[in-house]
């Protein structure tokens, strides 16, 4: 025991000396600092090469709703408005709408800015998303350099993080930049906290608070940031146990205030409620028993990121005696034991190892609340974004330890670093092609999880977009067979509508509505048009009225209702609906034309002339409007 005590005392003295040396210098003056900038530049260049295919990708999955069909992106006034609604209330969601508690105003605002700059050119959206990721890599480089000043640790750790294949989802899936803003805010908040503690500069603490808010208002997963701060303070604090506890608790006070500020803003902005909802009704005991299995799956994705997918198969664990619980728990405990032994053997890096493990736990903790997640998307690569920071630091320490202890010389770690980075980079490059479009994305999803109703449904929608109607029908029918009857019938309705079989489309759409499903705007619009095509104006009007009442930000409901009322010669209600449509879509020249027809039907010649003139001002070559105007202005009239 005496030898152990002396060894620990010597380690603490050396650690305090190292911390003082590090704190007395600029972080750019660490060992090998002359090569820091060139090496960072090399990492960024390799990162661009690894994710280069993502720049050619299309908008995929829910980006059709968040970007392409999101008409609110065209108005700068939507930036402040985005702070007063949930993300799912920001866009017209196709085949999937509901309140799931995603309060993410910054990504919604960023989407407005990107649309203002790039319109719907996906290349520039992906370029901006990659740029945000590169900024995060730069911040991680600075953090790792402070946590472990050995360049044989912080340089490969940053390289592993930058090239890790689980990040292809973050880079390739723009989704209004929510994931990259979240990661950048989290990393910058941690970096400025570290610097504020190192230099005792209050301004840096304010910047840490500000970037923490960026992370919070981008993703709810940032709520565990105080745990990351506590881990840093605990593992790198000096002194005895009581002083470390006090230091750690003091260190998290600003971040706890940040959480309180975020919750207050959310509460009042959303009308006096936090509006956090669960997406699953699975019993709590089942959720608890399933957590070890989820952890093992995530650990596997970090160590063996092969055949990554948007959708993974996952089976709930219903009891303690099931292997999915105790077997997974044994794996977690065994891995924890091995890492503990590893940290004991590397006393000089004990703080870094402990922090890396704690950071991994803080990053994944929000996503172990399985009831809050979509049942089809319980496991997601992007959920590992923060945890992968800690994992990359740990992996670099493991590589260095293996080289120095097993191969007996430090330079051998170059072989391991190049091998790991090469595998990560090549896998990321290949995985980026998976995110090229919906067909490639959901082809991989079906390859990995063929019994996923979500994968089948979205594969059907991807085929529908490229007019492969038979393939689309097959996927929708498979989704129905897997229990997703509502969305599957809506998809079958879309197929029948595209084929011109409007009677079949009506039947499929009505089956979808009958399931008490949260219907979409597309469904109601197409249902109304299908009823119109088969001559049932009453049902068509009902569908369009539903569309305008449930989606008042969309002009089609009001426009089609107005046209049907005009057909019935109900002129005043028709004018009212058409004016509502015009207020939403003032550039649509058909709207004033139909208003002109309504006024003409009422015998109000002067108002009709004004309406036709308005239509011509929007479309000078509009022949029908010009013809009606000429008729009204002729001397015979």
C-alpha cells in the first residue's frame, strides 16, 4: 500500500506541474505546436475528401417536407416565428404529421437563411452543412489539445472524430442544419468553458453560455451539457476529494442556468407548456430492460461502423431473464471493467480516459429515453455525434498504449493511426454515396432492416417520385403487411392518382383517413382532386375545406374550395376563399382571374375588370384574362 500511495502522490504532483505548465502557455505552444496548424489543415482536407460525395446529394427523407415543400422558408418573417412553434409545425409533413415535441427554432431559422441564399440548390445546402462540420472538427482539435497535450493523442483523436463513418448521417442529411449546429454549439461551448477556466476571462464564459444556447435551440440532446462540464471539472481538478466536488459543482452553475433559461424561453414561447411528448406507448419496464441492448448496439456502431443505415432492426426486451437484457448488460460491464483497468495502467492519462468515458455517456444519455423516440428510429447514427468525441479521444489513447506497450516503440502508433483513419475515411466516402438520394438511402435501409415499415414506406415514396409506380405499389403493400396500414394506403392512393385511376385513389385515401391517422396536406389535396375528377363535387369540397382548416398556411385548400364554390355560383363565399388564397400566394395569377369570374357572375363589372387587370399584371401573356377583359371593356358592354 505504501508503494501505491507514493506512486499516486508522485502522479498527482506531476499532473499538477503539467497543468500549470499548460495553463501558463497559449494552447498553441504545446508540444509540437509548430506542426499544429499544418496537421489541422491536413485533417480538414481529408475530411472534405471523405465526405465529398455528399456535396452531390439530393434532398432526402424529411428534407422534402422541411425544405422542398416548406413554403415558410421564403419569408424572413418566419425567423422570429420559428421560436413560437415546434419543428413539426413548421412544414407540411407528407404521410407523417404530429406533435412529437421537437423545439428547434435555430435550424428552422437557418433554413430560411439558406433558402434566401441558395433557393433549392442542394449543392450549396450541403456545402454549408459540411462547413459547419469542419468548424466543429476545428473546435474538437482545440479541446483535445488541451485535454491531452501529447500530439500523439490529440492529433489522431481529432482525425478519428473527423473521419468517423457515423458522421455521414450528420453531413449527408442536411435537415436544416440541426445536427451540425447542435454539434458546433456543444463543442464551442465546451471549448470556451475550458478557456474561461484557464484564463479566468469572464467574456469567454459568456461565449460558452451563448454557444450552449445554440446547441439547446438546435437539439434537445444538449440538455446533458452540464454533465460534460462536470466531467471536465472532476477529472482535471486539483486537490483532495472535497475540493474537487466543490470545484465541479461550481463549474456547472453557468450551464445549469443555461438549461433554466432555455426551459423558460420554451415554456413561454409555446404558450405556457414545454410540449415534450413521447412517441411510444411501450411500458416503462420494457424500456428499462431494453436500454443495455441499445447501448451495445451503439458501442458496436462506434467500434465497427459497417453497413450504416438510417434504419436498424431493434427488438424490445420484455423481461429480466431475456438474453437481450442480461447478455447486453454483461457486455457493458465487461467493457467498463477493461477500460477501468486501462485507465489504471495509464496514470498519466487517467483524467483524459475518465473524461472520454463520461463524455460518451453524456452524449448518448438523452437517446436512452427510448419512449421519446420514434419506434422505427430508435437507433440512429447521428445520436452518436457527441459521444463520438469522447470515443475518438479514447481510441487515440488505446492506439498509443497498444503501440508503446505491445510494439515497444511510440512510432508504431503511426501504423495504427493510418490504418484506423484509412478505414474510417474510406468507409465514410462509400457511405456518403448512400445519402445521394432517397432510392440509395432506403435501399440500404431495406438491406439492413427489411421488415421495417418505415423503410418500405419511404422506399415506395422514393419510387413514386421517379414514376416507378409498380415498385412503389409493392413497397406500400409491404408496409401495410408490416402494420403501417394508414401510411401504406395513403401511398397506394398516390400511386392510383398518378395512374389516373381516381376511383381507386379515393378508396385508398378514405381507408387512410378512416384509421384515425394524422393525415397530410398532400392526401387531402389529392383526395379532393380525385373526387372532383369522378364528379363528386360535395366530397371534393369537403376535402378542400379540411385542407384549408388543418393547413391554413397552404393556398390550395382555399383556391380549390373557391373554384368549386364558383362552379356552384356561390359567388360571395367563392370570393372570400379566393382572397384568402391570394393572401397566402400573392404571385398566383389564377387567383385574381377566378375572382374576376366571380364578380362577373355577380354582375359587378368594375370589380371584375380590376381582378382581370390584377391577373394580367402578374402574367402579362395570360390570354384568358385578356380575352375576358377585352369583352368587358368593349363598347357593346
